[in-house]
């Protein structure tokens, strides 16, 4: 799930005053209304992510594929429950947005960034509803939104499902945290879990995180009701789809599951944030566990765990168990990706922010270092997303033009820089058409020292070689 379990300690008598406002000048800030806090978070995130909003292009094949589907009036069959990726709400919305906005990338990105900023604002509201000190809730939400996981999600149109299910989870949390109406709690938990499941499979983690909220809150009845209500649609969903999820043929190796993947996947998600040179979580350990950056990341993670444990074992438990529950649906997969860690990032950001006032000088130093690295890494990811978008805005039209003018059945393309090959692998993967030009199987990327028709320059331009 996408909201912080640890915030519920504010309601646990065993953790009384853990999240209370320090008796100093910041008490004035803490009197600011929750709506103002939410608006502040929303505005700051949108402003900070303007480079993503103004991105002139797109990141991967997904956007290009759905642009073609949308242009053809295609829609997802809501009854196709045996489809491996059964995300009818996400795919329907994606198709409609692509039809309306694909030709104006900045408008499309503005929608995604605004949605991401809304999620960050909801995260801050949730923290406040559970009694978190206002600056802690605010900065925790900002640390989440401006970190590498969220920057990736907010910069990629292909993450609509992640945005959707997170919004549902956050609203459930806010409703349960502030309501005494059992009917409202049950209805909202059940309904929004259904919506989240129609958006993405990751929503199966919602009841597990609600159960942890129930435990950490001192077993409050409302969290128990929410857990049961949320578990009902998840149980039905799994009964209908477990065979497909476990045994259906995979479209890519990253979807192949194994229990043996869990330790490596878990480690990659834990060590990704401090390793600021890595663009995607799946490469967090690509240089080996003996790499200096990996060792430094591990040392910082261990130091943070010690800080949490010194403040109270419940904080470490929230960090570990909550993070495990948020990541559980994806830890068995064959690859780690940034958008799979979206909820994990939100949870851990607020847990860490909540302990700041009690961490002591040494603990605050550890948290400050991690906060700086988190922001630095987020900026690096944003720059990477923007770079790929700029390349795509040049490359895809040039490719469509080359295909239209060529009489050859297949165009062979050679990336000028080997390190950029991954960009063009994504931008040519199963693209049926672009701007009405049929692409299909007419494009092939080739290796160096292989005959090619065009060279792909680093900015996406195509240079004719023959």
C-alpha cells in the first residue's frame, strides 16, 4: 500500500507523544490547517517537477503503443479477466487520454505530474490525520514525491495504474483515520479496493497493510473493519485470477516469478535510493555487492535501521514489515523497477520523517544524509526521463518518415552510442504505428560492425548510411 503504517503510532497509547509537536517555535507552523499543508505540497511538487511537465516526448514503448490503440479507437475488454495484465480501468483511461493528449506531450505530462502531486498531498493529509507533526508530514510527503521512485512514476505516462491504485489506498487511509462511521469505513474500503484492483494487480497488498495499521494502532476496530472489507474483493480477485497470475505465459522475463527472487528484489529496492548513479532499481546491484557505492548504500541502510530501532522497535518494524507488505506482490518477479517501488517509497518516507524529532543528533545526521541523497537521486532520474523524452521527440518522427520513404522491407538502425541502445530498444519495441505510419516489424536495431541503413545520433536524429 502507499501510505505509512508508522504514522498510526500517533494513536497507539504505547507510543504516546512520539509524533507530538515539539514545544518550540514550530508550534505556530503546526497550527496550519491540513488543507493548506496539502496545497503547499501539491504546489511545491508541481513546481519542482516542471521539467517533467515540459518534457517534449515520451519515455518508452508503452506510450507509443497506446497512442496507436487510442488513435484506432481501441478499448480494453472489461470481461477479459483471464488476461495476464487485467487492468481495464487503467487501460481504458490510458486509451482515452492518449487519444486526447498524445500529440501534446506537455499536456499529457501535466496530467501525470498533477496526479502525482495530488498523491503526495494526500500522503501529507494522511499523516496529519493520524497526528503527525505538520512539518514532518509535509517534508515526508515531499521526500517521497521528489525521490527517485516518484520522479520515475511522475515522468512516465505508462504508470497510470500506479497512480490510480495509490490514490485509492490513500483515500481509504484518510477515511478510516478520521471516521467513526462503520458503514462509511466498510463501504469506502471495499469500493476503493475494487477500483484499485481494476487499475493494477499491486492493489492486492492493501488488506495486508490495513492489517498492519490495525496492529500498530492498538487493534482499533475501525482498522479491523477496513481490513476485512478490503480483503473480500482481494480474495475474490485472487480466486478468479490466481491461475493466470501464476501460470499464464509471460510477455517478458521480468514477469517470470519465483520465490527465489525475493531476497535479491528486496535488496535492490532497499539499496536503490542512496545509489544515486543508478537510473533504475533493477540495476542497484548490477556492479556486484563489493562495489563501493553498493557498500555505502548498505551501510546507510543499516545506519537508518539502527536509528529507527533506537527510537523504538515499532518504528523499525513499521519500516521493515510495512515495506515488505508494500512490495510483496512484486518481490517474486524477475526484475525490479522504479514504479513497483512507488508505494514502498511513500511508506518509508513518512516513517523516517516521523522519527526526526526523536532521533537525536546522530540519528538526524543519518536521516539528513539520506534525504540529500534521495533528492539528488530524484533530480538525476528526472534529468534521465527528460533526456529520453527529448530524444524520442526527434527519433520517432524521424523513424516514421524514414519508414514511409523507404522501399526496403526492414530498416536496420545502428545507435551511435552503445550506452544509448536501451533507449532505442524501448522506442522501437512492438510499435504498430506512429503518426499513422505502420512500423511493425520494419525496424531492426543492429550491433556495431553490422551493416546498417541509418545511424541513430545521440539526439535521436537518423543519418543515412547508404
